[in-house]
């Protein structure tokens, strides 16, 4: 077993500079995508995109939901779905089971 782990670990160690050699940069060219899914009692999403083409999807299910989306690009596409969820009622119902 040790014979397999040592070469595997060495291969991963040698591949790390290739996989993580570049620092992340903010994109400004090409399409940018943002997907946010929130299912807490209070949901708050802030989306800011500045690319040639921007696409954003936000889904929230909670008692208090809020979204702010700012997109600057040649093509901007944004969709938000918010569902009201009564947390107090569902907790009480679960406790009664």
C-alpha cells in the first residue's frame, strides 16, 4: 500500500505548480456566468459582473429574500426566482413528528 501512496503523492506534488501556477484574475472578456442558490431563513445576494457577455441566475427560498444584480456588458441576462418559505411553521411541523 505504501508503494502506491508515495508515487501518487509525488505525482500530485509535481503537478501542483502546473494546476495553480497562475493567480486568479477578474475576467472582462468573453462570457461570465454566476449561479447563486440560497435556502436559508434570510437570503441576500449581491451580483456584480463586468464582461462582454454576462449571465446570472439566482434562486432563493426563505422568509426574507433580497437580490441586487449589476451587469455591465454587451449582452446582459439575469433571472431571479424567489420563493417565500414559512420557517416557523415548518420547524413546528417537523418537531411534531
